[in-house]
C-alpha cells in the first residue's frame, strides 16, 4: 500500500492529484506542512494541491539530514499528504523516503545491499479515511443500515497490516541464503500502533546491536541489516497479542540459490536443557498482603479488584502452565531452584549459551494440550521453529488464514513440523545455534537478553504462562553455566497477564468462583479482574529474592510480553544503571522486547521497583529490591565538589491549557468543526480549558515571599517547574515549601537522593492524607532536572552558548487531579449536569498537552540559525502516553551506542532523553506528537528559528564569549 520508494541525496518530485480531494505531499524532514506558520499566500502554494492540479516539490537534503558516522549508510524516512495528516494517511497517501550517505546510492538503494525492502506496520483506520462513505456504498450489502458509530463496525475497519496486507498476503519478499538484506521499517497510526516486528529464525543488526525483534511506533523509523542463513518460508509478525490475532503477519522466502553459501557449523559447546510444560496453581499474591500498604489484598482499595473472590470473581490464584527444568531426559527428577533463582517466579529456567554454541532443549509436554518452545535471538532450521503458522489448530482462525495463503502460493505440504506443536505426553528435541554475528557487541553487557515461549497459539500459550529467559553471551563469559563477570543476575518479565485469554479460563472459573454458572465472561468488570499486572507473576510487592550488596555488579535481564497496554516504564528507585553508554533509572519495555542493564548499587536500603505507567502502578506492577551493607569498605565517604540550593514551592493556581484559540482556528479552518471543542468548549456540563492546579514555582530565598520571575529563555517551561541544574559531583539541596492545601513533596529521577529518614518523616506526615504520586502528577507537580558532565569552562562562562528547551509530552488526566471537584464547582456552568462517570465528561478532561498547552499555545520556543540547541524530551502518564515527538524541517542527534540522527523520538511514561539540534532553516516550524489521536487533540506546538545576527566588533565578540551555558 505504501507509495514508491524515494531514494535521495536531493529530490525533485512532480505530483499530480487525481480529482477528489485536495492534498499536500510532505517529507520527513526537509519541508513543512499545513499549519499556521506566519507565511503569506505566496509561499503556501504547496500547502494543498487541488483536484486535477500539479505541483513540483523540491526537497534539499543537506548534511544536517544525512546519516552520521554511527548510522547505517541509509536512513528511513517517509513522505505523506499533510492537509489533514491522519485522514490523508488513513486514505493511503504515504511512502518511504530513503536518505543515504553521499556516494553510497545506486538505482536500487544502498550499494552495500543485495536487496532493499521497505515495510510499514500500521493499524490502518478506514474509519478515518476520506473514502469511508464511498466504501460503505461500494462494499456493504445494505448501506442504509450501516451505523458508523457501532463499535463492531468500527473494529471491522481497523486493518492490522504490513504494507496494506494482512494474514500473510504481502507479496514479493524473496531473497537468497547469504544475501545482504536492508530492511527499512516504519510505523504509523494511533495509540494502538505499538509494534514488535519479529523476524523468525533470523538475526538482524540495528544501530550496531544484534536482535530479531524491532519496536515500531507511529512515525518511528528503523534501518536494519540481515544476512539470512537458513532457507525456508519464514514468518514476519508483529508480536503484540492483539495484532497477532488481527493478522499483522507476512511471509518472506529465503531460497537456497547457491548451495555452497552456508555458514559453517558452530564449533562451540553443546548446552543441553531438559524442560517440561506442566500445569500448576499459580498465586499472584502468596503473602495475601499488599506489601506497599500493609493491607490484605482482598480488602486493599487498589488490589481488591484483582484478588477479591466471590460468585463471579476468580481472585489471585489461577491454573496455569509453566516451564519446569529437569535433571535429565527421563524427566523423573525436577531440578531444584537455588536461592539465587527464587526471584524467577513464573518464568521458566534460564537458558544460557555463548556465541558459537549449540543449544539443545529436550522438551516434554506434561500438560493437557499441545505446546512448543519458540526462541528469540538464535538461528535454527525452519523445521525447528516452535511457531505454528502452517497448520490448523482448531482454535486459531489466524493459522487457518495463514495456511490458506501457503496452500495458494506454495507447493509444499501443509502438514506442520513436529516442532511447532508437541502433543500432550510427547517429547521433542529442539536444536538452536548462536551464530558468531549474533551475540553481544562492543558496549553491550556480556550477555544479551532474549525470551523463549510457546507459540502453538502464542497469545493463549503465553497468557497461560509459558515463557522463560534466554541469554546469549560472549565467548568465555560463562563458567559452570553462570556469568563470570557479575556478582548477581536477575531476570524480570513485566506483563499484564490476561487470564481471559488463557487456555484455562473455564477451568479457573469452575475451580475458584463460587457460582460458575453465573459468570459472564464478556462482562467488562470480570475481564478487568483477570488482568494481572505482574512482575514475574507477582503483584503488590510479593516478588521475592531481589537482594544484593552495595557495590555488587548486578546484571538485570528485563523483558516485556503482552498486548497494546503493555507499555512499561520500569523504574529502579534509589539506584541507577547503565545501558548502551547511558546512565538511567527507568527502562522502557514492550511485548517481546528485552534489554540487559548493569547496576552497581551505591545506596543502601529497600527500594521500589515499579512500572511508572499509571494504571500498571496502581494495578500492582510493583516489587522491591534490597541493597545491603556486606563489607565495611562499602561505606567510603562521599565527596561533593560543589553545593547548589534551590527554593521551590508547591503553589495552587489557575491554569489555562488554551489561552488563545487563534492557532487552532486557523489550523482547522474555523472552530465549528475543530476537534478541540471536545476539550475546550464548556457547553453546560464541561469544565473547559481552565483548571485549578498545583505547580512547582521557584522563589528567591527561604522566606518564600518573592517568586522568581522567569527569564525569556524559560518562558517555554509553561506548566513545568523551574530548571534544576547540576553537574556530576554537585550536591543539590532543595528547600521545599508546600503552599498548597494538601501534602506534597519532590522526588527526583536519575540522581542519588539523600537519607531515607526524610521519606519516613514524609510518610508519617501523610498518614491522615494518603499520598498518591499519580494524582500529584496529574495535579501539575513536575519539572525538569538536568544533570551534566563537570566542565570548568562552563563554570567560568567560557563554554560556547547553547539554547535549552524542556518539553513534557503528557495527557493530563484532570479526572485524576486532586482538584477535580473544585474545578467542577468553579468552572462547569451547570453543575447538576456534570457527571464524573459520563464518558464524554471524562474525555473532555484528557488534555493532550506539551508543557501544559494545546493547539500551538506553547510560547518561547525561539532560537537562531546555527545555535547549539539541547531539547530535553520527557513523558509521563498512562498507557495512552505513547508519544512520537516530531520536529518539522530539522533533524537532531541523540546518543545510543554512538550518535544517531533522526527527526522523531519515541517517548513513553518516565522517558527522559536529551537530543541536540543545529537549526539551519529560518521560519516557524511545527513540533508535535505524531500519534493520530494526539494530533487531533492538540498536542502540537511551533518553534521559531531566526536568522543569526552577526556579532560586531570587540563588544560582540566578548558578548558571544562570556555567556551562560
């Protein structure tokens, strides 16, 4: 469905529009789009091309858009119509734009590749298409009876596609063993467009790292290289559960064109494992206590949803299937788990292998239905694949459709290989290899994390519990099967286990509900009670065994699993870790995506290990880890090179998300049909754009009598608190005054915080008014903390001037604010009509903001050509807070095992990223989240680039030399 692939160093595109709608063609990044940019009619001819008209676009690809030395030769971008981007793209107007380094390009793409394939993963929403009414008339039998607002009709038009094809219908993905394949992958769409593209049986290289699964989101672009080693018809699928079911799969064929082109057999060890699938009763809360509140799970306000038992409630215990390790192939004696493995919980045994090793897994199915083992991160013969996609299990329509596709296009027999479904009571031996070019690279930890899981029906099998960790390690990094160079090794799986999708749902209803016949499986409350937000199958602090010593080298092996809601920001309170050359305390995880991070804890105590996604935090995706003093020399004194002090208060005030609607009115050609009316219009039962909030504000001293006035270069902060700056080695003291009417505090991400006694005092103060960190956040309490490398030049003012801008992308959920009731009383014209449980009222209070402003109302984003600009990108919030921050006209650089260039950065709850830009093009440019609903809801701003004023004489020189950094 994508348009022609355009490969350029510079481009001239002649465009003719068929008569129907006016459209506009826009590339990422060289040009702008249809938005208020203060330009006159004479430069707006390209903003829309009328039916039957022709316009020639010229895109100049300067060095500022070129791949960096750490990028691959060619970068993935797209071009699309931008008159109304969500509707234009849903109608089909989009194509790949490939930008390459100079002298690396020929007619077919990168000279270094044998084949180039561009793939778009998107849930194409035909409900948004300009042609919806035409399609109803053309393809439904009784158009007059179609209700476009019907949920089932709406769902039927969400096409989970790869290049516009579903269920294996994408043609043309053919290659030979040994070919160098360059994949240009991108996502588009809405909040449902979280994609994990899994290339079965292959190892890809992406940003120098080895993997087989790639994350894609709306307007995210990835370049990956692959050299297929095994012939066969392989599956390419999105591993997000909902997308698996809805047909987001394709088939690519690897042919044995040149028989002599084969990798030599690995010369390493054969590592053998004996693993069985067994049915157990699993308890998500074995202590029966919410260890964060001390209350019983069945009566705790948040936990009772999931642990309450009754006539139509299962509670916290479920029958599940798990992987269990045995000592040998007789499967007579289980291998006991050591204390170091206690934390594994529901996970199967850890499979470890070094590069060039062979993994042999003898699998015994002791369960009552067919299961398998499908690995990530290794290579294997196609007959060893554990995924059933060429046979017909009676329960999976997905496999039936894929089978029909194979029957139509392949002469091969449809009989599935034994590896793809092992019957109950049977045994099968899998053999996988770890290729030399598939292990850790420079900058990686010694072992990279992968998963294995059952994939007869990957959705139901994993929901039932069949998943485990697999480590691919450097040569000579394992000793007696364990890692040499770490003191502790922990494996964590964060997942919302959807027990409604488990094979054992009916059995669990019969086993654990008091009135099974009265259970309504389609009831939303019943389904919600079975969504178990867990870490290793434990909730609300019940995960045991995460204990380490101060100064230990700890490797954390982290994975995600599940569906569209499984957007996780896993936060390690109290300590930081390193990954790909960066230091963090939050890692984002998605279905079938894994990471290894290394921590050397330097803070003692018991700390939270929680998912920062709001709903997941509340629903129990929380654990604790303990750092102990094990040696006296762990207590070395800390030396602080510099002290800084800030005076910050929590201040209640009125906030207007949309103080001016001019930009919105221009953008949507009037306010009558503007989507902003949903959030801004009061009518007689909505709050409107103004809300009482509580914000961090800086004061001049500890008397807190004079609020510090923000300079022009901080005007853009808007709702955010003041910048807090610190260099490495600084000790920052925050004098905090709570000027609000309820308890609040300040908690910092990414730095070492002081004595836990402060936290204890804080908890004592709040016993009468419980603290809810999420309500505090939605009420407005958040600000930027910027930590830098120490620099003497910067201290004395000799560092070259930079501009810095902090941007928070977040859906402010005012329904969760502490001030909701006050806001209803103050701002709703007719209070009697305001119903807090009304869907429209709830929607009206979801404010899709950048720095607390919507529809172009962020002020102060002004810079000059040639400036060195640091953008501090941040996101917080809930499952809807998947943001792809897109800067029109300019690319920027970010660091991830090297320096890379793009114009879109993916943000998720508790994501913080610094990117660097050198603006070159004067003008007012669009800056927005590229998620469809967020565009419509106003998550858009503009930034202005002015011509650089030339410095004149000695005065100008000195002014440029002695500036703040």
